[in-house]
C-alpha cells in the first residue's frame, strides 16, 4: 500500500454499475407511468387497459404489477383481472400532506374563504404537469366536514390550473401543451395559441376563470399562491354551479379569492 492510502478508499465505478442504475431508473419510470393510468374516473383497470395506456409489453407490465402489489402500491380484486391503487399510496399521501407547508398554512384561509363566499373552495399545487388538489372545503351541510384528498386537476381547463400555469416558464407551457389539451366540454380550450391568450389575460388581471371548461355547468374563479421566492406553485379557487356563481359575480369574487391567495403567500414568506 502506498503511503497515505486509506484501506477504505472508494473503488472506481464499473460500467456495470452505471448500467444497473440506468435499468433501475427505467423501472421507476415505468412504475410511475402505470400509477398515472389511474384516476377518479378510471378507478380500476385490467392488464390490457394498462398495457394500452403505457404502451409497455404485456410481460413487462405483468411483472411490474406483481411487484407493485407486493409493496402495496396496487391492489387486485377478487376476480384477479382488475387492479386499483393500493392503500400504501393513501398512507404516503397523508404523510406528504402533513409535511406540506402550504397545506398547513392555507387551511384557515380555505375555511375563511368558504364562509365568506358560500362556495366550495379548492387548494391545489403544481407537480410540473398538472394541478393536484390537496384540500377541498364544501359549505353545504353534507360537506360540512372538510375533505382531505389528492386529485388531479387538468391545468388547461380548471381555474386552479390556469392560475398556476399563467405564471410558469415557456418550457413548462410547452411540456403541458405537448401532452395534449384534452377536451372535457364544448368550452374547453384545446388550441395552444388560444390557451396562451387566456393565460396572458389571467396574468394581467391576477385571477383565472373556468367557465364550464372542465365540468358542465360549473364556474370557478382562481388565484395564484407564491412561495418565499415568489414562484407560483399553488392556487386557490371558489367554484359553484353557474346559476349560483353568475358571471356578474366573478369580479367581486375574484377580489376575495386574490386576497386570500395573497394572505397564504404572505404566510409562506412571500414579500412583493
């Protein structure tokens, strides 16, 4: 041994180490693609459904599904031909929510906005591709107990999504539009140029509007939430049926929503 050389010196990396890391990453990406197949609409999926959506080979998909079942990421029904998301994800999701500053800091403002507006209030964060609703508070008697859940909200046609998307970089906008602007109603904006114009309008006035773009008959008003650095990463919105949340109400509601969004941002450390 040469003078000064330690016994625990790190051995040089071997080519096979890099290959193994690449394979592990590829497997993780495939697992993520499988998980993203599920939604509140598509609660259960067959092996064929998942293969079709992920474009993965049947043998690969079956192997990954079996592994995901073992660790609790997926469950399989009694007939063993359909899969659903596992309770492990719910457990992890609750941990994520509990550790999110915005969820903790925004809660009293969500409840306050619900009481003042009389409408359902949603709080969402941006994961780089879509808005993810992390809290919902409903003023109706049956919704008097606030619901905590995680649910995806398309960024191009929801008020929380557009409030966030309006303040993202061109790179992010290109990524979102490249994934396709799915049509949900006749009012959904599916043309990238029209979406850019809508987002420009949102930036100028400081709030977004979803006028039956995601769900028929539902109108929503949203505003962006900023972190300490000023980055828009979340949004808050009020929503209700068009007969209750009328177009002439939007102006006044927008001030209310923006005020609460700004208060949340301030609590998170944002100083204009």
